[in-house]
């Protein structure tokens, strides 16, 4: 045991700043992402309680906006998010910064989010009419739609670009989830106790409680979250010279062929009722007085702790069973445990009922959390697959295309308010029970209506859970295939940078290793694993060997794809397109949409051919429209050499700025006032130069993107021919690697 502890400590020191072999994140990065996440989740906890949603207790019960009015401003809030989400997506995908794609927005979006959060809590709602309350809450939520969602998305998506290794991402997600959940757990524990101290009773629906708690949580949360910005580094597998500005329509056409995006999205859209039961535990405490404040603090602490334990076991289950099996299994169990709540809520008024509901809720949240923990990792895998099938990294545009889900949510969002209304949560029932009708939630003080309304919500949750699980049966992107996809992306990036003379030694070394290993393993036969005769160690080794063989075959399929009959057809079509030139490539394509749809799709190869044919037709149609709009007098070829000098200046500036900041830090530590002023001036000058170069790159990228959209089929044909030529010269790449290695040794 002692030796293991020393070994663990040694590894911790060894890999504090440098990742282990085969991994991409150092322990320092993981620790910063996790502990900084505590601050992020404090902000998320507070702002989520301010976001408009049917059933939101802060807006509904505390501020006093009834479900019908709440649904109206919910619709307006969601609609306002459409253009803001599209803007957010464009900003993310077109970001070229030495700080990364997501990290800068942890600061620039975090500050206004905190300001809006503090302002929301301190508005004088007590002196406002219902209309004024709705207007103010809506105005703040429009701000949250942009700043908070940008901030939250930047943090959640950051892990997608910190490592291209799916297993590592899952491990890191597990660790950070354990750590970051400390903040909501702590908030849930103290909320009832602080409420009792401030109000003198059991209510959680007094705005004074949140005015005391939320501002410090927001400010401290932001200060702690800066750890993530300072100590992480993004690592996107993409050629440095690859530049493209994506429009929403371009992204939608690209994502339209990503079946995994639609499977995961559909699961969320169909399961919109699954969380209907979430408020019942709090209702039991607030309206049926089923526990004391001290008891309820313990209850919310236990319930909140349910999401902690899955983080410890998730990496093991992911390795053993894979994401698909876990998603299906957890969702099926979820259905059963939600259904168990029905007889419990019908026992309202009985002693210890809240504890029985807690047991059911705890198990439900444990199961749900295990499934939800996989979502970021699954979404990261889907983005890798998107880059594999289209060549474009469009992380931000996934959120924009996800607006389709917002439209579906709007269409289905009336269901929950209708259930509230039909089950008795309305003004007429409140008046009939002797209340003044100003707050329809007073109905829940009545035991019979409480049981009726809660029972309806439980049954609605069961329906949502059943619908949610169905799409997961069609998800087949395995962890092994994702690893193979990343290896292919690395090889493609190396060849693209090799063609543009910007290939780095570390990327070259890794690509050669991948190619060499794939050549060695692709012809091997997979092992037949007999679990009766093999021990665990042997099974693990044979399984790993089989995975290596599967990956090797996938990589070699990529490298030899132009040697097949279909590959030769592709290259011939590409030559015909390129030979037609910029002014004739539109007419060079003879496949119609009807012909593409009529193509067979019985095998994986046939499906791939059909998909590519449909994408080709869509591309030609999009090009025809773009040419008509941007080049009515004829296409003017874009001179891409403009990027050579810009990228060179960008690299030089990055090195100079890094060195200047390092010297400035040393000068400050030495308290050398004169040197500090000189270096501050140099840093400012370099930063101005950096911004100027960034602006020129953005302008050139925008011009290129217009050209790219107009002639994409032609450029794709050129790219295919270039890639086919590159793959035919793999031995040259290996020889280059050998020569560079020889020079070093």
C-alpha cells in the first residue's frame, strides 16, 4: 500500500505539467478545470434559478408570476435566443486566438453574466404590476440568453477541445463532475437554514433569501472560475492553415448528414416531460410541511449528493460497457424509479413520506446522473465524427442548429402549463379554496389537490422517460471507432500542413507512428476471446489487441481508399470537375437529387456512396445560389497565398508576446520598475500588432469564405485529388520523418 502511495505521488509530480504518454492533459490542467468548475457551477446554480421556465419557483412562487404568464414570457425569451445563439455560434467557430476557441469567453461573458445576475435579484418586484414583473424578468433573460448561455457553453464545451481522446475526456469529466458539484451541494445544504434565519419560518419563497446568498456566490464563483482560463490549453486536431467562416446554412447542410447529432438531439426533444416531477420534493416541504428546515437541509444534501457517486464509477462502466449500453440501461431503470413515485405521492399526509420520496428521488438522480455524465463526452465524439465526414470543425454551429430543438420545445412547451391548469393549479381553484388568487401555487396547500397535481406530473415524467430512451438504441458510435476517427483526423491534418510547408515535428512523429502501427496490425486476425479459459488480464490484453486491429483497419481504409474501385470513380469525377474549371464545374455534375435518393443503401459502402451523392447535389445547389449572389459577372479566384504571410506574422507575434510576458513577470518579481515600464510598453505594442493581424486574418477569411461557399464542389474536388496524391506518397512522409530523426540523433 505504501509503495502504491509513493508511486501515485511520483506520477502526480511527474505529470503535473506534462501529460502521460497517449494523453493530452496534465494533472495541473485537470485540477484547474475541476476546481475552477466549482466557481462556474456557483454561477450556473444562481442563474439557472433566474432563467424563465414553466415550474421555475423563484420566478413563479417567489416573484409571483403565474404559469400562464410565465409560459408567454418563456416563448418570448426562447425566440430572442434564436439570433443570439446564431451569433454565438458564429463567434465561436470563427475565433482565431492564441487563447483558444472557448477559453476567452470564460472572462468576456462571465463578467456581464455576474452583473446581470446581481441586478436580477435586486429589482424591486414587490412594487411592480404583473406586466412590469414579466417585462423586467424577460429583459434580464434576453441578456442571459446571450451572455450566460455563452459562458456556460464555453465551459461545458471546453473539455471537447482539451483532448481528442474520448476515454481521457470521460475520465476528466468524471473527475471534474465530482469536484464541481461541491458548489450546488453546498448551496442546497445552506439554503433552507439561511432561509429560516432570515424569514423565521420554513418558506423558501422570500426574495430576501436570494439577495443575501446569490451576490456573494456569483462574485466568488467568477473569481474561482478564472483558474480554468489561466491553466488550460485547447488542442484541436486541425491543420493550422485550415480557415473557413461558416454560415448557418452551410453548417445546417453539413450537420444534416450527421446521424449521431440527430439521434442524441431527438432523445432530448422527445423526453421534454421527463423532469416534470422535479419540484414535488420541494412542494412537500413548502406546502405540506413534511419536514423541518433542519431536516430539509439534510434531505436536499442527500438528494444533491446522488449525482456525486456516479462520477466515481462512470470511467469503469464506460471502459467495460461503452456509452451506448450505459445510456440505454440508465434510461430504462429511470422509467421504473419514476413510476415508483406515484404510490408515494398518494400517501401525502403520512408520517415520513418525504423520506420515502427522497429514497426514490436519490436512486432516480443517481441513475440519471450516470447517463447525463456521458452527454458532454458523447457530444464531443459527435463533433469528431462531424469533422471526419465533412472536414469542418463546427463546434459552435451545433448550438445554432440545435435551435431546431428550441422550436420543438416551443411547440411542446404548452403541455406542462396545460397539465398544471387541468390538474387544478389555476386561479379559479385557488379562489374556490379561499385564497385571493394572486399566487396560484397556494392550491398546493390543499392535500387533495397536491396529490392530484403531483400524480399527474409523475405520470407525465414516465411518458417523457419512455420517449427519451428510444433513440439511443440507434446510436452505434463506439469508443474504438472514435479513437480511429481521431487518428484519421491527425493524418489528414499532417498531410494538409505538409502540403503548405508548416508541418511540425511532433505532429509528423505522431502521424508516422499511427501509419506504422496501422500497417503492422491491419492484416492481423482478431482474437476469439473465450471468457471461460482466459483470466481478466488476458481478456483485457486480447480486447485491446482487437481494438488496435479494428483501428488499424479503419486507418488503412482511409489511406487506401483511392485504390478501390469506388475511390477511382471518385478521383475520376474530381478530375472531371477540376478540368471543367471555375466557370464550368456546375455543369460537370450530372447526378440529380432523385438519382441520389434512389441509390441503394443496403450495405455500409452503399450508404456512404448515397450520402456522398446527396451531399454533392446539395453542394452544387448551394454553389449555384452563391455564384448568382456574389459573382454575377464571373468567379474571381481567391489568392490563398495571402494567408502565408499572415500566419507567419501571427506565429512570430505569438512567440514574441510569450517571451515579453515572461520577462515582464520576472521584472515584476524583481521589482525592477524601469524594466517593467519598458516591457509593458513592448507587450502593449505586440498586443496591438496581434489584434491588427487577427483583423487581417478575419477579413481574409471572410473573403475566402464567400469564395469557398461559391466554389466548394470545385475546391472539394481539388482537395480530393491532392489528398489522393498525398496518400500515394506516404513513404515520402515516413522518409521525411526518418531524415529529421537522423538529424536530431
